[in-house]
């Protein structure tokens, strides 16, 4: 973590700092609130004495992010943002509107080292992990841009959250704090490609978030052909970690399955998948795969996906097909940044 990054400090750390500086305790709460609401400078902290603002400015940076590009869907209310970080790196966030409010999909890393064959985010490997303040910044900058309050967050943008474990857990602590954005952990989902040690560690945190597993295949042969991570931690090991997670947290797991024509959409795949997940407290989300120009994968037609979905439900596995939002603005992760840095 960057030691000068004041937005990534939690309330206890800020309180200790304020005490060390001989300031009254309540200042910590005031400052924390300003920071978590996404101020871009100390000058916005109008109820903090100028001397204290100067003192903070001398020792700590306020991490800011700038909107580099904004794409608005014309078929639904989805908005895609390309944000520039303080070192010029680019990340993507997607704002989606649902009946129950606004949901944002944020990035946790610049690039990704996992290198899944169907994904645009990992094409150039990992550049760096994001700070907690940079994950928060995607939410606060978007809220300010639209004049809205975001009520749901999904960690499903660029990057592998469990490959940036400490910063992601710190972000979860900050974003759900009642003096901060106060977004309940039950309204947050974290998606992982299956970093098994991270799943065990996350279970120990006992946070009531929703864990999504990007499973995408029912066996090692197919999964390893799509996801390098499967060669390190195979399907059996991954499912064992998921069962442990459910036991420790009591939370239902969501399995993501991007359906790719001729790769993982056969009847046999549906059968194997149902055998794998039988009896687990889980839900399967089928995603029509988004073609990425670097690979030759194809999205199956709607009827094939529906048949796959019906089959799983018939086998007793709770399955739905994910609604596709923002299909006219490359709303799936990595695609916009990819175009920008080409
Ligand atoms: N690294 C994490 C979270 C970010 S990826 C993970 O892999 O889970 C978010 C989701 O988008 C994952 O389920 C991923 O498998 C999926 N995804 C990536 N590229 C896709 C594509 N071209 N079509 C459909 N889904 C894709
Ligand atoms: Fe990384 Fe997730 Fe993309 Fe795989 S799917 S390369 S883990 S962002």
C-alpha cells in the first residue's frame, strides 16, 4: 500500500494520526467522511481548519482519478467509463441501472496476470494492482458524474481481485463503513477466476458479500484450455474450496459460466456440471460469451443457451441466463481499454 495515500486509511488509522497531531478526535470522523465521499482536494473540506488541511497536504496525497472517456448505451441505461489513474494508467468501470437502483462494475487491477483465453483484460498481462482508494474512486467519480447514489458494487471489471487480496479487503471495509459510502456488504459481489488460497482466506474474513466463481467449464480438460489458472488449481480443488467457503460463511456461491459455441455448451457438459454442483448452496449464471477479436470463440445462439439452461434446471441446479447490458458499447471488461492502448 502507498503510505502517502490518505483515502486508503481506515477510521482507526485516521484517528491515531489525528491524535498524534494533537487534534480533537472528532476531526478524524469528519476527514474520513470527506475522503470517502471522494473529494479531490483538501480545500473541499470546508469544516476543517486551514492549518490542519495544510498539515495533511504536506504529508498525504489525495488520490484522484480522471474520466478519460464515457460511452453511453443507446439501447439501455448502461454507461461505460474509462478512468485515468494518477500515473496515467487506464481502468474501466461500467454503471448499470436496474429496477432496484444503480450498480457499478469496477476494476481491481490494471490488466490481469491470469491470461484467460476468452478475456480482453489479460491480453497484455498485469501492469499493477489498484489501491483501495482507486477502487473507491471509480464509485465516487461515477456518482459525481451522474449525480446519483450507487447501491450495488460488483468486482468484475479488469483484474483478479484475489490477486490483490489485501487492497480488495481494505476496499470492502472502507466502502461498507457507515461513515463512508455505507454500501452494505450484502450488496457487493466479488468474482474470481479460482485463486484457491484466496478463497480460503476470504472465507476467514466472514464478510457477507456474494462470491462469484468464474467456472466456465465442468472438467479440467476444457477448463485448462480456457483458463491458465486451472493448471495450478484444478476443478476438484476449486470446488472443495467453494464448499469450505459455503460452510464457513453460510453464503450461497454464484458460478459464472460463459457459454462458448462448440467448447462448453454440449449436453455432456451440462450433465457433468450438474454432477459437480449437486447439493451445493449455489446458483449458476449463464453468460452468452462476448467475442473478443483476439480469439475465435463464438457465442451460441439463444436457443442453445436456453436449452443448456433448461437442462441444468432439470438436473436440479438453479440456473439463469444473465441479461446482456450495454452490448453496443463494448461493456464487457477490458475491451475499451484494449482499444485505447493499441
Ligand atoms: N478476474 C475475475 C473478475 C473479472 S472478469 C474473474 O475472472 O472472475 C469478470 C467476468 O467476466 C468473469 O466471469 C469472466 O470470466 C467474464 N468474462 C471475461 N471475458 C469475457 C468474454 N469475452 N465473454 C464473456 N464473459 C467474459
Ligand atoms: Fe483476468 Fe478475470 Fe479476465 Fe481471467 S477473466 S484474464 S482472471 S480478468
